[in-house]
C-alpha cells in the first residue's frame, strides 16, 4: 500500500504543503472538474462536515422526510448554509434488515435532487453501492462517491471512480442490510476492520484509483454491535495508522440510543443529537478527517469551539479498548443492538 500523508486538522487558515496537490496528482482533466474542491476536501486542514440527506422512505432517522423534491432540495441547501462541506445524498436505506430497492428507483430518487443542489452550488456526495447509480449521480453533478460497501458490492465501482478521478469513501462493510447482523463476529474488531479496510484500499489502488482520492470509514453500525461501535470509536488512531483520511459516522446510531436508554428503552433518534456531537468532536480530536452527521449546525458549532480552544489532540490510546467493551459480542456500554433499533 502507498500511504498518503494525512493532513491533520489545524487551526491555521493558510495552505500547508500537504494541502497542495502532490507530485502524482492526476492531471488537469480531473482538476478541471473536481480541482480545488477535491484538493480542499480530501486534504482539508479543517475537519470536513458531511451533512446527511436521505431521499428514502425508510432510513432510520430521516426516512420519509425528504422524499418530496422541494423538501429535499431545501434541506440540502440548509445543510450547506449550516456549514456542511458536502451534502451526502442517498436513495437506498442501508438500515439493518432493509430490503434493497431497484437501481432505477435509487437513481430516480437521487438524480433530480443532485442536479438541483449542484445547480445551487452545493457540493454533493452520492451515497450508493451501485456503480451505475454513482455514474449517473456524477453526471448529475455529484463530486464524491460515498460507498458503504467499500467497493465490494459492485465490482464496477472502482472503474467508475477511477475514470471520474473523484474522491471515494471506502467504508468497512461485510454484507447487505438483510445479512449484516449475522456478520458482526470479530476476533479483535479494530484489528479486523483495519485489515479488511486495508484490503479494500489495496483493491482500489490495484484498479487504478489514485491514493489521494481515498477516504476510509470504519462503518459504525454495519455488521457491528454497540460494543463494536464503542471499541472502534475509542481506537481510531489504530485505523488512522493506515495513512488515509478517516470519515467518522456515528450520527444518531443505535449505540447512542442504547447508551442513553431509560429502563431498557433506547433514546429515540431525535434525542441523540448531543451524544452525536460529543462523539463527533472526540473523533475529530483523535484525528478523524471528517464527520457525517444529520444536525450540521450543532456539529459545526462544536467544532468551532474545538478550534477556538486550539484544536487539542487526544493522546493515541494504543490497543486497549474502552472499559467494559468486548470485541466478540454485545457487552459494555450500550450492549447489543436492540431489536427494532435501526442501526
Ligand atoms: N451510515 C449510513 C449511511 N451512509 N456512509 C458512510 N460513509 N458511513 C456510514 O457510517 C454511513 C453511510 C447509515 O446512516 P443513515 O441512515 O443516517 O444515512
């Protein structure tokens, strides 16, 4: 693997050497289309905030809310105005147990939204595991591919991303929604996720994707119990050692609901925002490149505080996990995925 230099978020506004396109930066054709935006995002000096816009009827937190085109566009613009560097548009729910939708349905949901947001100057990423949907979304104006399968679900995805020259978020993934619960079996969850992410990065590089287009993501909630999510959250420096920018996406997920449960009843998704902000800031302080969140304003405010206090970095925690969390099954803070919980 060719590790790229990871630019840590810093409070400085001027461009550092590692923010400038490096030798090997892939040509002016890609720069024309993705140019500075891409350079700024993947090699950003400040943490990148990705706002979530699911145009699905059934996503676990915002499902059904933005199925209407005008509502979706208005929300995407609001996310940008609140401070999102990217608005992540998804047309297929990936909550555990969800049925797949047809590729045409997924594409029909996302394309008009992306087209309008791009026309309004909102930078968009497409959240899809399908190469064809990614291709159509890029043609409609998306600038980043966010692939929760890390390229595993569709063997053609690497070609699409390589040809576009756009950034590619490779998330750790073991299987589609219907089967992911049974796949939450690990020896040491951090070591296993790290090794599997390294394989996905290798595959992307082998397919010709440039190293400076790659972002990794541990995939909280995807074939992970609550204990796995906490352990990954606590040991991000081990994943950062892979040498790639890391996206952290805990927003409103079920381990937060379980942590805040009262009498065994998980806190509903709307009540998980403060916990989301806390975990996002901790991730950035540990070195995450960016966070993917529903409430962009709350996150942006918290990151402004983090910057104003000198962007303090946490000491690397080494390999010991959080107290009480087990990597082999549900235990510790939050315990198992509660049935009925979405992620
Ligand atoms: N989680 C969801 C959807 N897309 N993308 C990335 N990169 N990482 C994630 O953890 C992730 C994702 C599911 O959450 P949602 O229903 O709130 O979008």
